[in-house]
């Protein structure tokens, strides 16, 4: 007896974005990413410190969300469930945390001021001055700065370190040394040494770093302003027509497909759908970036988050909740803001070893000063130790790239450019070849069939029209719609199809009434040996010279008809191509259409590199050939047949009015079907990369210069040793300057 083999299919990998709690600096993001990557079943991890999130791709049969949470909690952080409530709770918690930092910063400065005045202006002190400073500094460090110490202890428990470790070590050492000299001054005096105190430095360091964190948090909120604006576009409640014509107000989350919704003047549209009754102008600028309102009549598509203007209409819901275009845009923006360009991977590695390296440099500086033999060597050694620990800032390094990416992705969304990942932002500015599809990209994408040219007299024209309509109704080709619209306008009834076959890149074949028919390109006719009379070929060539695409209709023996289809070039296409040439970019036209039509369109658009009659697979091969020649290629398309080439290109740009498959294959989506948005995308890439480079330059230079000065490298030459208090101020300002530089992207003119 044979035993049947049972095959089981492993569950597909899941990709989720989890809010993260407890992160205080860029090193935290590296720690969380490392622990998650080490878990079995985790395939890919991207942790964003500015976003406070972790994007995890994992196999649910090997690890659960609880398993991920347990792993993260072991190193002192909190991974929250991927739910709207968890995200809302984290946001509320962060708002509360911001207010706490604000209160602590103000209080810390109030208590630090008298300490600094005593330390700076009363060098020899007065009775009880050191005790006053001890009490005030103790409050500043261990109450208002307590988070630095509690976070450092958590990391130490798990044998890891971050910026809090540096702050806690430096201020802790300074305070304990000063407290000892205050309470037991005779220990130093008996050895002929002055009992130095660093209360003013310890207190000022905490105050300055709290102020830096406050400014950083405020600036960080600005980097996600565009995303918050998108999230705020959807209304909370809607009026649905149910139970006959009764109007009920319900939460937007309860709207179902096919619900009828009343949209009044000035209201935001809550879900995706079509106009069912009435008409109005709708402002779609928040999604497409196009400022001119669009007229929406019966059957017109409308999208969640767009704004109805003066008219009112009834909307028939089609997509709700997470299925709406707005929800997809928000999800894409969130994922893109959390993604990392290649340069960030190197920065993450540096940030991971940064804190241990700084602690080592601080200890070496202490040792070097201690054995130097200079007078008051212990004082100098401690000052160098404290200053090195304070001035080093992994945050500036860790914030350099992600803050720029967050602002750029938001800026793109505001301008109708949907960016799927950070790598495309880093790559787009390097593109030197732009490959354009024709239909729907360079042209309007709404072709019209003008007339039918019959190949011979005496044909049963009505029967052929009925046959053509039946076949084109089953075709996926964009030109089929033009023929369908023409024949349906003539009230043609489709024939009954027995068999149907789509021949990729050529056309369609079907059996109707026991006879085989073909509709497609000239190549299809050649493939099946259909004779083309010279007179008909001349007519087809004349039509192609006028930028019309000629569709051939035949049976198994003879050509029956020619159907010229025109798809005019967009008004903005020629200007867009000129602008691309001005940016020293090669522009190529790649189309499946015939050579004459392609050349005619190319002349109108000022394109010299033209390749016509290309099959979908050959489009991807053409892009590959350009890449093999050393070009960085950006491909622009909108159809299913463009998706292999979009995926192959270094940067794929899909036109927003195109197919979902094209948009899924692309790195960027231009929500407005206008080629000028390519220029905007490239300019945004240039601005983003420039900002990232500036940020990284200043972060590296700050640390490369600051740490040696803090260690005392200038002392032998100039007698200069950096005050720890100034180091604290410099460290706080370094992170703020990086975030502020990223925020400048919001004002860049694209």
C-alpha cells in the first residue's frame, strides 16, 4: 500500500513595523538592530532612531511577536505591537516625555546657575560654598538627570553602552571626586595638593545635554511633520446613507465597500470610491501635488484625504481602511523613512563601536596625564577623562542620515512623489540615462480609435465589429480600451468567444463562430503568415507617420481591417525632456509600438535615442545593456509591460495613474502623470545626498577634532585644556545642528 506524501507550505515571511520605546540615542538603534538580527527566523531588520521604530521581516513559524518583544526587553528596550493603538500610546508617551524634559531642563538651569556663579567667580570660595554646590549639583545630576544613570545601568546590566553611559560616567566621576574633596579635604591637603571640585562642570553638563535633548526632540518632531499631515487628512466620522435613505453618522473605520456616503462642500473625502450622484471640483493636491482642482462627475474616482470644494455629491465606497490610496501612501512613507541607504550601514557599524572606543580613549587620556609628571597631574587626568567622555557624541553621527531621509521622504510626498525606500533617494541623483515608455508616460495614455479602414469591399462589417469588440473586451492592452469605447459608442454587440489567447507583445487570437481571428501588430500578421496587400501597407505607414498606432484585424487567410489609434503627446512632455537634456541626462524612448509611430512621437518630444517594437522582457534586457555599459539608469513607465524594466533599473519611477503592478515594481511613484516630476525627484535626490554628506562631515569632524582637544593634545603647545562644561555645551549643540541642517530640506525649492 502506497503512502501519500503530504506537502506542507511554510508560512510566508511577514514584514511589520513596530514602535520602539526606551531609545535615547543612535547607539540604542544599533543595539536593538543587533539583538533582533540574532534571533532565529528574523530575515531583515531596519531600526530607525528618529522614527522610534523597527521594521522587521520575519518567519512567523520560527519566531512570534512575543519572541521579538522578549529579545528586545532583554537589553532594556520595549518593542510594542504593530497596532494603531500602540503607535498612539507611544506618541502620547513621547509627548509626555517631551514635557518632562522641558520641565527638568528649566529646573536644572535654575539650580545650575548659582553653582556656575560660585565656581566661576568665587575661586577661593566662601564658608559653606562647596556644600551649597554639592547639594545643588546632587539635585541636578541625580534627580533632573536621573534618566542618564538609570539608562546607563540598564545597558551595563546587558553588557552594552550608549551615550547615556558616557554622560553618567563623566558627571558621576566629576561629582564623586568633588564630593570627596568637599567632605574630606584633608586627604588632598596632607599630600600638598589643592582639593579641586568640578561641581559647576557636572551640573552644567547635565543642564546643557538636557537642553540639547529638548531641542533635538523638538526638531525631530519637525522631521515627521509631513507624515503627520498625511495622517491627519482622513476625517474621523462620515455620514452614510443606509436603511433606504436614512443618513447615519458613523466612525470612518466602520465604512464598508458599497456604502453610499454624503460629501458636502468643504469636507474631506473619507474613503476611496466613485461619484455615484452629483458632481463637484475636488482638490487632490495633498496626494498628487497638483494645485488645480479636478472636476468629478458620475463614475469618476475620488480618493481618501482629498478635499471637496463647492459642490456636493454622493460617493459609492470601494476601498476602505488600510486599502485606500492614502493609507498605502502613509504606509509607504513610514517604511521609506525607516529604511536605510547604503551609507547608513557603514555609519551604524561605526556607531556600534563608538562608545566603547571613547571609553578606552578617556581611560588612556587619564593614564597619560597621570603619569605625565605635571603638577596637579590627578586634576588634569580627571579633567581629561571627564571631558573626553562628554564631548564624544554618537548621536550626531547616528542622526545624520535618518533625519535627512525622513525630511526628504516627507518633502517628496508633499510634492506628489512617493518614495518607497531610502536607497532610491541616494541613487537617483547619479542617474545619467532616463528611459521612457511611450503610452501613458510620454503620451496622454488615453488613446482614441478614430475610424476603421476596411481592407477590401464587400465585408460583413457588423460581424467583424462584433468580433473585434468580443476580443478586445478580453485584452489587457491599453489600446484595446480605445477600440472598445468606439465600438460601444456605436452600440455594437460583442460576439460569443469560444477560445481566446493573448500573445505577449504581439496581440490576441480567438475562435468565434468556428473561425479564427487575429488582432494586433504587423508582427502578429507576419507570425501567422497573413498576407498584407501593398496598398494596405502604404496606408498603415502613412498613419504611423502621423504618430498613430495601427491595429491589424484578420482571419486566418486575409487582412480584414486597419484601426488607427491616436495617443497624443502630453503638453508637458517636450518641456520635461528639454529640462532633462539641460541636466546633461540622456533620454531614451523605449516602446512596443511600431518604428514610424515611435519616431514621430520622439520628434515631437525632442528625443534622439529611440527603440521601437520591443517586447516586455526585451525592455528589461535593454536597461540591463545600458547598465553593462556603465550607465546608471532611471526607467519611467506606467503599464504591466513596464514592470520588469522598472524592477531592473537602478531607479524605477512609475506614473501614478498607471497600474498597481508598475507601482509595486518601482522605487518611486509620481502621483501626478507629469514627466516634470522626474526633474523634481532628481533634484530632491541631489538635495538629500548633499544634506547627508554635510551632516556626516560635521559629525565626523566634530568628533575627530573634539576628542583629541578634550584629551589635552593642545596643552603642550598652547597650555589649553578644554573645560568639561564647554564640552557639554558643544556635545548638545552637535546633535541639534545635524537635525537643524536636515530640516533645511523642507525649504529647498525643487
